[in-house]
C-alpha cells in the first residue's frame, strides 16, 4: 500500500489505480490462492475504457493462449495468473508484459531458493503446494514501471 502511495507521486492516476488493483489481487492470491475472473475484469474495466484505442489485443491473445496451452500440459501456472498476464498484455503490450513476467519469475525463483536454504526439511515435507504468483507479477509490474519512468 505504501508503494501505491509513493508511486502515485511518480505515475498517472491510472497507473496508481493499476497498482492498487495489483495489491488487492496479491492479497487475495496469498490468502486464498485463487483469483476470480469476473471481479478481476470488472476492477480493470476503467483502465480498458481509458486506453481502449491503444489496447494491444494481439499481444493479449498471444499471451493468454500460449500460457493456456502450457497450463493444459503442466501445472506450472494458474489460470488466474494467465488471466492477469493477458490483461496486462492488453494494456502494456507483448514486450513489456514479457519483461514483467521475466522479473516475476526471477523474484519467485530467488525467494524459493532462499526458503530452501533456510528450511530444506520443511520444504521437502510440505511437498508440492501452490505458490501465490500474483505478488511476484505485481513486483514485476512495479519494477518495470519504475525502470520505464526513470
């Protein structure tokens, strides 16, 4: 929340609204490990209306369909994460969204490696549990937005 307030000084109100939505979605993903598509799309609707002529429909379709195919053959990413990345692709375009996804993956990998060094027995006993990925996507968005605006 503090990041949203600080970012509002550097970004437009639309970007501040985006960061607020990402913060709330991160909380939902952490506590429920599920995202609900209808409220998520309704929350993003004002951003669609503001940027309707400049939306990147092809990149959103490419991101959503590619990740859906990957999700069909493996359990690597959740459908809520795919929907969120497709929405980000619609707004930011393919290159920027893939940069956000790369940073999110790197941050998640670093966190997992740190956790495995600190608690190797606990991670082995817990086994395979879902990792809330939306917070990492949110950090990726924030980092890319700071890089682009500086």
